[in-house]
């Protein structure tokens, strides 16, 4: 019976230690080493930001049995798209026009001789602008182009504008500062609970800054104007 009691107390202490560690992990404490009296914590910081640049590629296609017919249709489509974009307030500096391309399907080395239409052509007009709201609004007004017979689509158009955060480096220092403050607050609380004083920072790992879309997903962050930046940094502090 005495042996059973002797084994009970170490088990109780071990269970208490595990429970304490579990609580601290939930608070951001990653590791506590009694040997050298240090504590390692993770600091989380998030910030919602707005994209500051948009790239919108409008791809269009035509096909016919006559080369000149395809070229004429593509030229007309390009003029309609440019007129539409200018009507939406975009300047020539924001509009990039790429050369038309027409392919003879029968001239391909490994092409089939049975094609519905011999000549297949495509063109692209790209908007590059810092006015992201204007791009977003214009991308929802393309119905008149479709009604005019412009065949919008293709892999390069991708279904709409892509939004970028070119001012990322301006936001980065503030985000890392927030992560550092978060980690220090957690470390201070842990030190106080342990009856110690938080000492100097011994090491730090910035961690990777993730760019998510506005609902926290990272599936395709280029499709949303709003973005969420998230970083988890790791810091090791001495305890005194």
C-alpha cells in the first residue's frame, strides 16, 4: 500500500505539469526550459489591407476561313474594347494593347486537316492601374461588349482582374512590430505567473508573412481587392 502511495505523487506532479504546459501552449507559449531559464513564445499579428494595383487582361478571339476576315474582326473587337475602357475613364497610359495573332490551323506541322474554320485569331488589351475600384467596377460592365459580338475569354483573361499589393514593404514593419509586442506580452505574463522577471530577448525568428484573401483563405489571393496579412514570429526570452 505504501508503494502505491509513493508512485501516486510523481504521477500527480507529472499530470499537473502536462496540464500546465497545455494551458500555456494555448496562450502562445511554445517552450519553457528550466535548465537555462528561457521561454519561447509565438507572436501572431494580422492586418487587413487593400490592394493598391490591378491588372485586367481582356482576351478576345475570332475564327473564320479567310485570314483577312479574322484580322478585320479582331481589329474591330480591339477598337470596341479600347473605346469601352476609355468610356470608363481609363487613360492611354493605363491601357496596353498587344499585337493581334492569327494562326493557320492547316499550316501546323502536326495539325489535323479536318478543321471547322481554318484561321484562328486572338488579341489582348490589358489595363494596368492603381485605381483598383475603377477596375473592379469596369469589369462588371462588359455586357455591352458581349452584346456587340466580342468573344471575351481565354486563359489569360482568367475571369477578371488580378489585384496586387505593391506597397507590401510599407506594411511589413508594422506587422512585425505587432507580432513582437504580442509575443512580449505573452512572455511577460508567463514570467509573472512563474514568479520570475522577463529578461532580454535571446533570439528571434520573423517567420513568413502570408497574404490571404479578405476571408482568410489562401486559395487565390489575387482575385480579391481586400487582403489579410498574417505572420507568426517566434521569440526566445531569458527569465530572471
